[in-house]
C-alpha cells in the first residue's frame, strides 16, 4: 500500500520562476481547481517520476511579496502557510523559491516563511541570470545565515531540478518511515528581525494569547503576533478571524508602543529589512554594472507614450486581421465536415423528427459553434504569447495613463485584456487589484471587452453583411470591422468605468506599483499548452451547455406542430408536382424550374411553421422591443436564445434559417450560414441582413451581458447577487440604447 | 525620483508616502540605501531594482527621495 501523499508547498515572490519550477517538477500535469469558498486558483500536481509507494503532491501558491497580504491571492498564500484552510493539509515541506538575481527583495519574504517553522528548503532559482548580472553568490553562506538548506537551480533549463526531485523523494520516504518530525517539536524558533526590546515584549504577550487560543498552531504564534502588531489593515480584514478581546489586546499594545515612541507599523519591517540587507551583502559579491540592456531599450520603446501606443494598436490590428484571414482555411474545412456529416445522417435516417433533431439541432447547431475552434485557438495563442513574452504587463503600464483618466490604474488593464479571451479568467484576475472599489469597477466593466464567445457572432455577421473591400490596399473592411467592434468594447468599458468611479464607487486608486516580468522568448510547449487548455473549455462548453440549449431550441422551433398548416403546404407541393410545366425552347422540360418552385414553397412552409412554433411565439412576443433596433422576430429568437451564452446566437440562426433547407436532403443546398443570411429576404423581398443591421446587431452583442457563466462568477467574486444583477441590467439597457442609436442614426444618415 | 533623468542610477534615501505604501515599497525592494536604475521617465517611472523591473506612478515616484550617484545618459 502506498503512503498518503507528502505535501510540498511552493511559495515565493511573483515572477521568481515558481510556476516554471512547478511545471518542471510535475511535468505540466497540474490539476487546477479553486480554494474552497473563493475563486483563487489552486494549482496542484503530483511529482513526476515519483516512486508510487511514496507519492509527493505539490501545491503552487499564488506569488506574494510578504505575509501581510494586499490582495485575495496573497491572502490565500498566507492562509495556507498559517494552516487556516481546512481543505489544505499541513505542508510537510515548504519550498521557498528565490530569484537569485533579486536576492534582497526575495529574502524579505523567505525570512518571514522560515520563521513560521515549517520544514523549509530554499530553491535558489535563476542563478545563471544572477551570474550574468554580476552577482556571485555564496550558497553555503546563505544556507548558514538562513538556517535551512539552499539548492541552486535554473528551473527554465531544468538544471538542479533532478537534485530537487531526489531530495523530495528522500524526504517523502523518511516521512513515511517516521524518521522525520512532522509535528515540528524539534523546531528551533528563528527570528530574523531584531526588534526593539519593548516591541519584542509586546509581541511575546500577543504570542502567548495566540498559543492558548490556537494550540494546534502554537509554532506559528510568534510570527502571527508580529504580523498582528504590525499590519495596519488587520482590523479590516481579520475582524472575523480573531476574538474581539485579542484584537483589543493588539490595539492596547500598539498604544503602549506609540507612547514608548516605537512606530509599530515600520519597526518590524525595518528590523527585518536591515537583517536581510546584511545577509544579502554578506553572501553576494557584486560586480554588477548598471549599463543599458536589451530590456532597457525594449522598454524605452514599448512603454513610450507615442511609439508604445502605436505599437500596441499595431499588435491589436495584426491580431484581428490574422484572426479573420488565417483561420479561414481550417474553418472552411471544419464547415465542410459538419455539412457532410449532417447530409450523411440525413440520408441514412430518412425524414422524421429524430433526423431533424440530429441534423438540425445537434450536428448543425453545435457544428455552427465548433467551426470557430481555429479562430478561438488563434485568439488564445495571441493572448498566451502576450502573457508569456512579458508584453502584457508593459501594455498595462502603458495604459496606466489612459486608465488613470477614468479613475483606475494600469493593473485593471490586465483583467480587461484577459477578458478578450473570456471574461471569467479576466474577472478572476481582478484579485490582484488592492482597492476593493477599483476591483468591483473592473469586474463590472470587464465583460464589455469582446470575449471569444462574441467572435463567432461577429464573424458570421461580418461575413453576411460587410462587403469585401480593401482599405489602403492591405487592410480588409471585414478585418477592420472586427477591430472596430473590439475597440468599441474597450471604449465602452473605459466610459462605464469612468461613470462608476464618478458615481457609485467613488475613491482614489492606490498608487501604482506594478512589477514587469522580464522579457522572455516564449516556450512553444507552454504557449501551446495554454492555448489548448483554454480552447478545450470552449469545446467543452459546445459539447455540454450549447448542445443542451440546442436540443431545447430544436424542440421550441419544431413544436407545436400545426397539422393544418402542414397539410395546406403539402397540398400545394402535391399540386405543384402534378401541374404541367411548359416545355423549354428546345422542347425539353427544365427540371430546375420545378426544383426552384418546390424550394420556394418549402421555404415558405418552414417560415410559416417556425412563426407558429414556441420559439416563433417567443420571437414575436419580444419583437416590439426589438423592432426599433431593426430586428425581426427571427433575430429575436436568436437574441433570446443566446441569453445563456452568446455563441448560441450562431447556432440558433443556423437552426432558424436552415430549417427549410434541411428538409430538402440536399447537401449542396445547405450553404454556409453566412451565405444563407446574405440571401435572406423579408416579406417585402428586402435583404434582411443589410450592413446597417449587421453593425447594429454587433453593437448589441458588444454591450449585452449574455453569459450565464459570467453572472455566476461575478456572484461568487462579489459574494452577493446585487452586483451581477446590476451588471445584467445595466449592460442589457446599454446594449439596447446603443443599438437603437446605431440603427436609427444610420437610417437618418441614409445607410439602410 | 520623478525629477531625475532616464538612465540615472540613484540611491533611495527616504520614503515619504503613507506608512502602508512605504511598507509595500519596502517589500518590493525599495528600501533605504537601495540602488535603483531609472529606465524610463514618461508620465510614470519605470525603474530597475536589483533584477526586478517596477513601474511606479509619477505621484508615488515623487514620494521617494533619492540621491543621484552617477549620471549615465542612455545612448540614443
């Protein structure tokens, strides 16, 4: 029988290479979940190549600068180390990953963690970068100064990873054999901060109270007492965590310190900082020269107020142009597969309800969404590249100027940019924003950034409504329209953020301190893995939520069957096939005329049946609200159906407009959705999908919050129904008003 | 720190922001006597502390008092 897993926790500053090390140890096979009750990502994986008898589980904690958390992410890291989370086992070993090239700052956090008394090991990462930058490190000296083992490594190249694996395996074996002391009774209290005597006494007093209150966390009491005394925010964030009399004791101790002339806010930090400075000086031989590096030159251009902005717009334009042109070929191929499968199934099964459900509802409906996979993959590839090269943070820094005009700071730009892929990771990324008001504003506006689910909607509408024209010889009008929709989302998000900051959520943003990760050549496997992980979610949605909605929709567009209406059209079709057709000029009967007449009657029948179906009734019910926007009841069905997920609009349109054609069992007649929409005429024989209507519909989709998953995640992140409901109402109202202005304004200008 | 030229190496002498912000600055490496290279100075300040590159708002940079150690103009 194998022993229970040996739990190893990885912690460290952001950008210290912690996740690279985690990936190297687990072989990219991480399980990603959430910590109970919050949406902070919990990344867990088994040590790759471990002896199955002694399994090792690794937990990658969010990056943090200290044990005084400023954001939700950092709070989780602290709570795991303080054993406050019931669903996370006590760490059997804590690996603190240090960036060797940035030793001083990384040591600040490392000394805090070492003081907690968990069995600790230092993984001194990026020793190559440190050497290249002229820092010669004395590894043994560092180990002696810290009192824990130090292992030098270069996680990105795998150097030292094998040695670390061996150590982990060895420790797991020892733990299983009971030769280590997991209870930590042999733990020697270590303190790196030489405190003023009076401060030390007060800390001891609080520590004694903590020990009696939480006997199972005795070892942590000294460190906890120090944090309680020094952290200014403790009374806001810890009110529910500690009994009132303890907090009163802390308050009283602070008062005593103040009267003794000790600044409780900075005493411990300064003392620790002084010690860390001394350790870093002692173990480092500096030969560093501050010269201009490649990164400096890159940053001077990429964060320049003019060049940087132009480059940013250029990158975005290139991205959307690529999305539109390069993805075409695989998308057409996928479309052909979907069409052939539908035709094959139709032929094999023969007419009937089941055939109609399978071809129209399942294959064509889900297929209409799945064909966008290449485009979604490309979008995720771009986002992964922006993140992985380090450009994303530069864009945030660059955008700080713009963001500060609307009362937010650059940090809010990263969640917004991530929302181009999907609002859910975007909203989750707001956890790094320190101010709760700014975080809420970012959550409220993030879904205005056009996500990947809108891409199918835009693509179909652009293909159906926007003419192929070249601008300046190389930019296509369709690509530019797509870019315009994305820009409209950005402008909308900024405008609403400004409004919210001026009205509902007033408050100064905290000063911007943003760490920019070093520029990196992207690792192909990591980028592809990122891309695939996210694209998989899109496929999963298509196979579950969208499939379910499509089956329901098929039912709604098919029933109730109006036998009378059906019989009327059947009689018309019969009469048509019996009626004599005049011979052509050379005496033969053109069969195509017959086909055209039959198809016309069939289309008319499909339209009449749809109008009378449940979905048709819903569409006609909402039509008065949508008429001012230029939408008829058929588009109404699409809008209502896509309230749960935007991409359902595409499959609904496929179901609504292809109904007549599916019954013809003719694969050739089943043209692509965009082609079908292009040819669609209303009762007055006018084109339904004009450029103006296409743009109006897209404007509606830019602003409407049609995503159940977003509502659910906002509910979880804000811990109330108030904000998601408010968001749903304001976005829907905004979508309607702006679509109205677009359509009516366009008509006044004579565009449609 | 927002008054120096891009390319300068400066030594941090005093932090004059709020205690909370000072704490964050120290945690991120902006401690007294720390040498910092100012990479760009546009509206905000981009600087290098040890091997970390940090972006600061102009207002925050203003609250960090520094002493210039050497003037190294960036090559054009």
